[in-house]
C-alpha cells in the first residue's frame, strides 16, 4: 500500500495525475484508484485488474513530478528513448506522446481486466528460473510441457527467464529445473501471462486498440516483442506496408501472448542510445535488472521523490 502516495504529497503535478485518473475511472475498480493505491487493501491492489492501472498512474505521476522538479513543468523533458517492461510499454508510449493519458489509462484498465479474466479461465501460473539461459529454459519447457501449455514468457536479464503456462506444467517445470541445478521460484501472479493462454485477452485488447487514437512517438519506443523500436515497414507475407501506428497496435496485441524480451531491449538501448537512464515509480526492479544486463549503465530510480 501507499503506492505513489509520497509523490502525491510532494508534488501538485503528481497529485493532478491521480485526480484525473479518479475522474476517469470513478469507482469501476470498486473504489477510487487513489484510495486503493494509498490505503489498499493489499489483496485488492495486487489483483492484476487493479494493479495495472495503479502502476501506470503511479509511473505517470512520478514523471510529472520529476519534470516539474527539474524545470520542465511547462513542457516535456528531452526524452531520447523510452521503454517499459510489459505494462510499462504503455507508460513509455504515453510519455513519448503516442497515446493520451486518458486513452492509455482506459487501455491498461481493459488490459488488466481481460488478463484477469483469461487467468481465471484456466489454472495457470508463472515460474522464474534463476541461472538459466534461453536454451536451458527452453529445454525445461520442452521436458515439462507434455500436452499442456508451457512457454518462455520473460527474458528479464542474463540468467533470469520466466516460464508461463498451465499450473500442472509449471509444477513439473519446477521439479525438472531443480534436478538440472537451476533455482526456480513460483511467482505470485494471477495466471500465465505472455503465453497462448492470454489469447482471449489479446482479442479484447485488439478491438479496443482499433478504436484508440495513436500517434507516432516523438522518440524511439522499444517494443517488448521485437526488442527494437516501433517502426513501420513491409507487411507480413507480402501484404501491404504497415504504418508505425499500425505496427504499435499489432505489437501491443502480440505482447500478451509473446515473450517479453526485456534483456534484449536494454541491450539495444545500451548500444544505440546515449543519455541518462531513469526508472519511474513504483519500485526499483528495473535498476536491479540493468545491473545484470549491463553494469556499465547506471539507472536512477525514482520510487520516492527524494
């Protein structure tokens, strides 16, 4: 609990973001979003249908607080690139000017609800493998899958791969990984995110994205699916060329059922982007991952206003 509260108490600009979110969502989540973030209960806040809009709003509030504090309050700070892990890609696209705050909030709220519903439709989960490279993680999947769904879902950092699938297959993978000398840790999540089990959620998100106004971002925004910046180009299978906006819509849909290539995304930024790296609230997870991806890059985390 207390998500974003320190920023709201320190920054009128951050408070305005939460106020706008409360006006937009009303009590659709069971209570105003700010009340859930600041007061809980934690069991409600941890549900993916609530946590997704909560994290998105907290990140944007943090950003507004930072740019006001650094003298950019009347305009945007000079972003040279943006990226976010899974849900964070929506924050990145919003900060880069591709999606308005209200539209992005509606999308992440729908995304969270759709993913929660898909998770509840089948007993499923996720398992983190520590010390595994992609080939080792894939081997665990292949050995544990059987007739069930089990895939590599997140490549977070060298030696950290997350598996996602039907609960029975995840449990088999836990035992197999241990036998192979890998550390395995079940994750406290609602279901098998970034796996084929999220296809119903992807269908709902596709419909919503088709009705959402999206513009070309003003700086590169790295896609979780490709680990490259969103761009236009030739259509698949010899089809018509896609605009960048079409590609953004398609990638955000594909993201729900495809692995998140965060390590490769950070490696692309390290090789191509010069500048300071900043992690928005809540948490400091991405800074920890970057230390495993490229220790030469320092990430400043802004979980609290100090």
